[in-house]
């Protein structure tokens, strides 16, 4: 019987096919939820529509099915939630928590904006300009953010001074595209997600999500970030760094390799097992406390 009190999710971006780094994340999130008899949902994070590659969603779902993953409920798509995002953003604007901004990255560089841990630090140039929203980006005012911190289940304590390290960040771009940070926070609340497993590249960005959750009166999920899978050059394995589509005809060795990367138990019998049997064994023996942070890991 499924314990609906635990709800996890895997949320791939359809900018290309599933690659090995995403498989490791899917496996970790699946095992973390199912080892607690919880639900595991699939959400396609296609909010950044210009980056979406036609056919990628079907490729991703086919790969997940081939590797034995079974999800609970219907698949959801961020591209079907734009009205919800706009409604929430309108509420923030009405309360004065957000404002229109005419600054671009180029203008910020010309203004000698400093670089922080998450990019250029926005110095609040347009906070008091009262610009028209049309054709402008929308930023959230972080003056009240203070020091944001949380305890990750793998990396431990994470702290970020949002205003000093990033400043007012964008919730909707000038071209009308909603920012990932806004969409993911709204979707996790809307779907009742209370357990998030994802890559460590989003570790510090989680502080932005906590700030938005507090601003919107949302619940804060538990977070578990896993070390990034890297290529031979040391870069994060991703579509942007040329990660290739996962080989579905090698599902058994790839599942075993993913378990090894997550420092989970592996035995010789798995070589002759089916993908579903390996997943069942992985769920039964899952221990996120075994996950090791590589020496010198800086996310």
C-alpha cells in the first residue's frame, strides 16, 4: 500500500534525450520515495519553451519505462501551468514583492555588477522606478530575505545570503518566459511534493526556493542533493556538455553502474536480473546515508 504522506518526483527537462546523469538522479529519487512506501511522480519541466526539443519527452519516457521505472499518477507538464504561474506572480506584484525591471545582462555588465556564487549580483537598480510590466522582466525584491539556510540530507548545512550573493532575481523574463525558480516552487506545492531529490548543481539555488516558499506561505519539502556525474573533463554530465542519449539496450549494466555511483549495494546476481528486479532490490536496500561526496566537490 502506498503511503501518500511521502511524495517525491523526477522532473526532467525535454531539451534532449535521457542521459546517464539523469538516470542516476531518477534512480535516487525513485529509491528514496519507494523505500518509504511513498509516491513517485513524473513532471516534465518544459517551462523554458525555446529550449524544448521536439520528441525529447517521448524519448525520456520511453527510456524510463525501458529501465523499469513505474510512476504514480498522470504525467504533468509545466507548459500546462502558465495561468497558475501568472496568477501567483500577479499576487506578488499586487503585494509589492516584485517589480518590473529593464536591466539586461549586458547593461548590468556595463554597470560593473559584481559576480556572486549564482551569477551577476543585481543591485536593485529598478526597485523604485515603477516601470510598466509590458516588455520588462519581473524581479522579486530580496531586501527582506536575510540569511537563508537549510540542512540537506547529503551535504548537510547550506547557507546563502540571497541579497548579497545574487540580489533580486528574475521570476519572469522580458520575453514572457517564467523562470524555473518560480515554476518549480509553485509546482512542488501544487502537487504536494514533500521530498525532493536532485543534482547538487541546484544546492545553493534551493535557498532561493525556500525564500519564495516563505514569501508565498508554502510548505518546505525535505531536500536531498546527489553529487553530479561528470565527464572526463570534470564537467557536469549534461546535454550542454555533450552527454549522449542513454543506451537502452544496456539497461542492466547501466543500472548497476548508477547504483555503484550512489554507493548502494550491488551483487553478482544482478547481472542476470531484469531491470524491474534490480529496481526492487535497490529500493529494499536503499540507504541515502551511503552516498559519498567526492573529495573537493564544489557542486
